[in-house]
C-alpha cells in the first residue's frame, strides 16, 4: 500500500497506523481501533476492551510495527495474536 511505500524519513507507529486507516477507508473497509470486541472460547464469550491498533471489517486484527526488518522474536511474539478469535 502507498502508506508504507512512501519514501522519506521513517515515521512513528501512530503515523503509519493513521495512514493505513486512511488507505483502508479509501478502499471501503470499516476500520476501528481500541474498541470493545466479543472474544469467544468454546461455549463462552466475553466483551473485552482490547488494546489493538486496527480491527478491519470486524474480522482482522492488525498490529502496526515500525521496524526496518521483522526479526524472529517478533514473529514468535505475534503468533498468539493470530490465534485469537474475535466475533463480529
């Protein structure tokens, strides 16, 4: 996306998050951040105020990181987030 390919000085994560929010909105996606979501586990569910960067179309959690390269420890730390089930 254009928000991450723009040349120039590196930006903070909040700037990248805002740019990505704008780009996704332009493409017609509904983007939320820092809101309540329903987390389901087996037959249980709970409404939780999750601290996340972006929730796209109520089905995709995005954690924005401003790094030059993804190192192995980041892949390890983000793996549990991929397994979180968020209900629309």
